[in-house]
C-alpha cells in the first residue's frame, strides 16, 4: 500500500522531463513506483503538484557547518533548517583534522556529536586532512572509508591547512588505492601572500582589495598543479569552488584528455562580481562578500562559468555555505576597527573570515536559469532542467558515493523530493488546499518567517531577502535578486519537511540522519591512464 502519491507534476530526472501525468508512489520513505494512474489505498495521501516541476531533493556537497574556525556561523540546527527550506535533503559538511592532531578520530567524533540529533536533513562528512602522517594514511583512512566517509579535502592555501606538493602527492596516491574522491582548494598561497603584503604596505586593505590579492593566475597555477598531481597519481579529483576562467580552461583541457578531473562552482561565482566587494566611505558592507577564491572582476567571467555549466565542464554546483555573521566582532566586522586618534576606522580584508551563506538560495538561483539550452532572447546562458538536476543533485550523489540512494527519482531510492510552484499558465495559487493533512506547527523551531512570502508567491517572482531565509546569519549576498520559483514542498525520505505556504518547516530537529557513503564513482574521464610522457611500465618501479 502506497503512503503517498505525487500527481500532476512535471517530473524532472537527470536525463529528461517525464511525460506529464507520470506519478510518484512512495512507501516506507522510498520511491516505490513511477507510473500513471497509481492506485491509492484508504490511507494514501495524495499531493497535487498542480503542474509544478518535481525534482530530486538537492544534495549540497560542500557546506561548512559548525566548524571550529567559524564561531559566528550556522549551527547544525540553523544550517540544516536553511538547507531544507531551500530544497536540500542532503548536505555533506566537513570535519577538520587540526595540524596537531596525530589521529583523525577525536576530531571526527566531535563533529559527529555536534551533528547527531541536530539536523533537519540527511548529512555526511568529508574529512579535511592537514597532517597526513603514515598512520593516518595507512591505518586510519581505510577505517574511515569503512565508516562511510569516502571523500577527503585538501588545501593548497591557508597556512593552518595548506599541504605542500609532496604531501598532496602522498595523500592522492592513497586516495587512488582506496577509491575515494579528493576535493582540492586550488590557490597558490605564496602568490597571494606576496601580493597581500604589498597591498598592505601601500594601505590597500579595504574589502575590495581581497579580490586584487587573489588574482585568477593564483587559482589557475594551483589548478594546473593539482591536475598534474592527479594525473601522475591516477586519482580522480574535484576542484572546489572554481571562480577563474583561466583555471577552468585547465580543467577543460584535462577533460579532453579523459582525465578524471571534476570541477565545482557556486552561485556566488555565477551571480556576483568584485564590484560587490566595495564598501562605502563609512561602512564595510563589501566585506560581506569576501570569499575565497574571490569574486572576479568581469561579467564575462561569470558568463564563462555559465557556459561551463551548460557544456558539461562542471560536475557540481554547491553552495560552499560558509557563513560568518556580518555585524559581530568575530564575524565580518572583525576587519573594521577603530584606531585611536584617527577619525575613520581602519578596514582590513585580511582579518575578515572568508565565506558566504548560500545553502538556501542555491537551488532557486540555479533553477531560475534552468530553461532551454544555450543563450536565450535576454542574452543569458541557460541550462536545461535535466542539467539542473545533474548539477545540484544526481552528480554530487554519484560522485560522493550516494548514487544508489540519493539524487535520483528512481524506484528504491530515498523519497527525497522537491515540488516547485507551477509556472506560467499552470499557476493556480500559493495555498496548500490540495495537501492531504493540514500542517499544524513548526515542530519546535521558531520560524516566524515561514509564511512571509506566501503573498509574493502569487506574483510568480520571488525576491531573495535575508528576512525570509532560515540561517542565523544577518545577510545574504543575493539580497534583492529575483528568481522565478522556489521549493514549495520538500519531502525527506517521504516525510513532508517543508511546506512554504503552510507552517514552513515541518520536520523535526533530528530527522536528518548520518548517511554512510560508499566509495565514489568518477563521472568524468577514467582512471587507469598513464600520465603524459610516461610509459605504463614506469609505474611498476615505484608504485
Ligand atoms: N573559502 C574557503 O576556502 N572556505 C570557506 C569559504 C570560502 O570562501
Ligand atoms: Zn568551502
């Protein structure tokens, strides 16, 4: 007997938009059947999608939640409720090994403790490795994989986290053996430090100069180096949050040679430019948008990334949700300090925590461009609806070892589902009358904004405003941007977790479960190739 049937929706998969009339049948939290005229039993709840699109729940595979280095950021409670309100049913966050940690386990246990019982959506962890001792690589990493953590992240910048090429090589060789995906933050730290020093000597430390300190070439050089390391160690990598066309060109070239090089970008690199880092004469507002790699200078840079989404260069769009509160002495305003005897406060981008919030806005911002393919009449580059699903859900699930249960609307998969508002002529109203059970509360979460947009929803345009978001951050970098749709209903494993026109958040804190992941699958290129200029037998001498 089906628990739930979703009718009258346009179901979008990673491959196609299914014919209108196709229905989803859900039982015990899983998708049981996809078909037409599904039979309801006496207890089956019917959801009428009213002609709206139906997509898999978002898998945001790059979010920072409650990390030690972001004291003013989101907690697991606030970060995952924001995730759900933006249509995400799974997030993959980070657990960090500190440089002094000889073992990864204490840090990992601590991150588990923070998340357990406090999440509204399902979750996993990537491990950030900063001290790749022989013990960690040989003993602990295989045990980590057995515990369902099958991806690692390495940094080429930030002194407390950065690894040199030798360590990158050693870790990547191990990743190759274990079949796990390595994420890499690619920026050349020395270039950045030298430019930053010179900028400071000339008094150029206002928020805008963050983008000058981290030029495209710093991202591009490190990206090329990471690709070379991946090539010689024959291991799949994902280059996180790419913002520089100069760097993306290296990915393109590597993919043409069928190397397993994956690329990720984020909505802030698709919508914002360095102009958004400028502060006014008396404020430090531009500091809100400080993130690394930085926002780039030219709208053409954004266009290049959109083209990369459309043509398949990028595998994943994540949010890199890494918020810090703006108006807090440990948040973004840490960079603005009063100086005795000086009329104006001193503004210093070097003291500003990097990162912006975005887990809740990722899907609406991408969905807004998910119509057709190529360039539309308004000159904007579009992606297809299936491509939207691939980038935001199916690909991250497959790449990170969730490809047998998340990220696709298929029988046997978790019933993680987003229903969007009907569009155009299909649009009926923003009410929930078609919904079987009346929502009756927010289940313990104070969420006064849940209903805030229901009137606006009738206008078919949604204006992003921080007041209506569910993180605990005092700004969004996307304030004022209009998008054409928003997740109306979100189901987590078959249970209604978000009802935008009803009570908002419907799930309970703790509904989200830690999901053990399998080893990853390369989605681009293939492993088993010999690096350029090497003969295959060379491996035998040193492997
Ligand atoms: N850059 C990072 O490297 N980490 C978090 C946020 C950011 O902008
Ligand atoms: Zn990040």
